[in-house]
């Protein structure tokens, strides 16, 4: 495979991992509904029992996603994690709260009580989803950074990427990023309700109907927020970047860049539409049918397809997947931010094991359900 093919291949793998991660965020969505849905201690235990049997899969996928990004596109990793560190530290801290809470919530000798750890899980469920949405929003709406590769030779400060003095806080308060963050949160909440409908085994009809109502309300908010995000995305300007030998030659600002990408690469648009249809079908059939419990699988597959298409629109088509708002020539693409051909080739052999990882997730999922 040529270097260009390897770059395309690894962006595809990054897209798959990112899409699976967004689906698995239903765990965080369920945690954010502890107080709204859990009217009794037994119901809260059911919610956290259903979510707690899957939280490690979400955490593992997040770590794998970050590791794959680090290995295949190290310039993105150093630019974001070394510059916009406040955003990523907050994300990491919220997930540490989750891990600690599931470990100690019902442990003997817990001096803080379950309520403290329930609050931690609520923080992870709500804040974690919004911040991850903000981080992905930067793929389209950019960040305030610059890249100077010559700085690597500096004896005083061998740092090639420089971020704005706010170091990621500005991304959190960018309203366009927050629109995507809100969409991710309510997508996760909707899917959590649908997943609990699938897992509810007793005849608690009142709780079942409350879950359906929650899926409908959260799904409705998600649809509005997602349509708003697509409107912002398709009307936004983007960068058309020409690279040669891993170096940026020219950057041209293009109106409606992401809409052009979607329509030029028909498979991106078809994948997005298929994902949206599946999400709407799974939601509406669950809400309208008297007792339909399989909606989460339709919305889950639809989520994966929709997120795949968004990643493809950000990375393919000579597009900057991390535009620089301060220095367009510093914008990152899959051409100028990737590892060397040797590294990508070596990792491609390791990627053969990814189907086994997916099989492991499926196996553990079934075992935990049992």
C-alpha cells in the first residue's frame, strides 16, 4: 500500500472506533438520568446495574480510540493534548470519577454513601458527553493553534504546536461546538432509555412507560440539536488543503466545504441518510408500538453509520480535519499529520486483530448480560 492508501486506511479505522465510542456513550446517558428516572432506590440500582455492566467497554474504546489516534496521526495528538489540555483534562477527570464510582459505590466500608458516587456518575454522564461532543466539534469548526515544525530544533522550547492562552477553554464556550455536545448528550440519553427498555425483565409497567416517554423526549431534543448541527455544518466554510511530501503547500477557504464533500462522495451522504433513518425508525417504533424492545439495536447501528459519515467528511476530500482559526497553513489533514509510511505499515499488520477486539466486545457484552 502507498502512503496515501495507508493514511486513508487509518482514518477509516479511527472513524470506526469513534463511531463505536459514540454508540457506547449510552452508558453515560443512563448515568445522567439517575435522578430523573430513578424514583426509588431499586430503580436507581437497576439503572446503574444496566449501565455498570457496560461502562468498561466504553472506557476501553475511548482509550483505544486515543491510542490509535496517537499512533497514526501523532501531530493531532501532540497539538490537541499538548495544547488544548484543559478540555482533555476535564474529559479525563470525568471518566476517572466514573471508574472510582462503580468501584466504590456499594463497597463495604464506603464512608461517603452511595449518594456521593451517584452524583459523580451524573457528572460523568452529563459533562463527559458534552465535552466529547465539543472535542469532535473542533474537527469541523477549528481551534486556535499554530504549528511550526522548525521549533523542534529550538534548545529553549522544542514544541512545534502552540495553542491559544486559554488552552482549550475557548472550544468549550464555542456555541457551535456546544450544539454538537448537546446533540451527543441527548442521543446518549435516548439510547440509554432504549437500552433499559431492552433489559427490563419484570412487569413494572409504570417504569416501562416512563422509559418510553424518556426516550421520546430525549430523542426529540436530539433530533432538533442534530438538525441544528447539520445546518451549521453544511453552511460552514472549510479548508481545501494541498499537501506534498507531508507538508502543506496551499490552503484555500471554501464555502459549504462539508456539504460539497458529502455530495461529491455519494457514499458519505448515503451512509448519513441511512443512519438517520435507522435512528428515527428505532425511536418511533419503540414509542408507538405497545411493547417493542429492540429499538436500541436500530438506533445503535444508525448512530454508528451517521458518525462514520461525519468522520469521513472531516478527513477525506483534502479537507482539514482540524482547521486552525489563527493560522490556516497550520491546519491538520490526514496527509500532514500522519505517521511515517513505515510506522503506518507496521501498525496495519497489528490492525488485523481489530475484528478479534470487536468479537471480544460482543462476547463480554453477552456474558455481562447473562
